[in-house]
C-alpha cells in the first residue's frame, strides 16, 4: 500500500512540475489597447484565404489569446477567456503538434457589441486567461488592457495602415439622414434625390450642392479638434472621429468628421463616395456617374467658411462660369461649395503621383468597396 502511495505521489509531483514549467503568456495586439470601432466594423468580415501560419491556431481575426511553448508532442490545448464587461466567456480547444515550438492560440471572442458601442471614454479592463493541457489545468493569468472610446479610430499599427476603418464611421443607415435630406429638399435646388438615375452629371452636382447647402444651414463649422486621451506611441496612431449625430448636435466637424458626414448622406441617396487621405488631412470625393469615370473632390472644411466670400479669386471663378446653369442659386452656399471643389481637386492633382504610386499615407477609401469587403457602419446608438 505504501509503495502505491509513493508511486502516485511521484506521478502527481511530476505532472505539477511539468505544468509549472510550461511557458505561456496572454497576448493582445495593438499594444494592449482595444478599439471598439474596429471590432464592430469587422464583425462580419470573412477571411477566405486559407494560407496561414501553422503556429497560429484558432480565430485569425481574434485580438486576444495566449502564446505558449508546447512542452510535448501532440498536446491537447484549451484556452478560456473569462466573462467581463465586454465579452462572454470564450474558449478554444486544439492540437499543438510540435514540441518546443511557440504557438499563438486565439479563441473567437464573444464580444458584447452593444457594450463596445457604449464605450465613450477610455478605461482599463481586466481579462482572465486560463490554460489547460491534456485535460489538466495549468493555471490562470490576469492581464489589464485599455479599452478606447468608440470615437477612436485606429490608423496605423507597426507600419500597417488601418485607415480603411474610417469607412465604419460612414453610416448611410443613420436615421438622422432623413431629416437632413428633408432640409436639403427645402433649399429648392432639387425636387428629389435619385442618385445616378438621371444619367446627368449636372443633376448629380445639384444633389450634392443641395446637401452641402442643408449642412451649411445647420451652421456646421470646421473644428480642428482631433485630440484623444491616449497619446500616439512609436507603433500606434489613432484619431478621434465624431459620429453624424454628434457633428450635427455640436455644429462642428474636423476634416474627417465632415468627410464621413458628407459620405454618409451621399451613399444614402445612391451616389458613391470616397474618402481621401493625405498626411495630416482628409477630404471627400464622389463619382459623378454610375460608371465611376470621374471623381469630384470636395473640401468639407470649407463648410460655412466666411473667409471664402472675401476671396476675390474664388468669387470671380464662380461668377465667370456657368456651372450647370445655376446662376439664380449663386448664394453663399454655392460659392463655398465651388471653392471646396476647387481646393480639393487642386490637392488631388498635386498629390496624384503619390496616390498612383501607393505612397504610404496617401489613400483613397472607396466606401462601396469597403462594404463589399465587409467593413460595416458602426450602428447608431439608440438613446434609452
């Protein structure tokens, strides 16, 4: 009996020794930061490329998991991430084939999307990771991450651009757009919004002008505020972006805010927008025809800009041209609108070679293509 006891004790001691020697750590992308805007926008993205790193197992899109040096051949691994304010319990089980190899194991995270959408201010949050090997518990570790505001959009991480995530702030389904379109119709510039159905670039121009006029009547002004509570690091950069209703409510928008606001309305009426990014700036463009043969660019920071009226060069340009036979509508709104077109198109010509050469920092984000890839709008938060 004593022999059996000591034999059993030796087995248990050996098992505990192996478990204590397992090298593993929680992992998280993006320098320990969680971006709700990114998680919401890519929630339905489906990666069809089957080529992957054999040492990465689990959900390829998951931002959380563990790294583990496999202690023995063909280990059965189970990773559990416990429930917290942002997720339900999430787990993954799989096979680690090679001994001595470091694996990254990433469960598919069961995010609470409403909770993510509700994060208005950056704050810390604890994630608890538990590991089992071959049916035996190895242990648990707690890691504190920082969840960012829903308004914070990831732009760059370790040299990789994530600026396509701006497309998530373009929300053609926002209920506030209907009221803006009613206001645009009241301008009398158009009697209806029909996108490209008229096959007339002049009608497309009038529709965009009517929207511009309605926004200008809302007294929306340019605001350069882009600051967030989290400073950029050497590897990560982000920007604060207002939602459509926030820009309207506070009557101010920076270059990105104004661009996603205009793009949201254009997409709603069936006109395909693009977001244009150059270092330190963003403006919007729209295709003048359904075949996408030409793009008209628009500098949204000129919304409500009183200084434009004092610019003799711009005023002369407007008065000397017969833009789509709209002489009777040459108001402050059309002067700023045509100035916005002039400014943005000059910029696009200036940086044309950079766009064609795909120079880092110069991007055209085509919203229609972003939707086809699965980048969806961040849903409007209904007030209780």
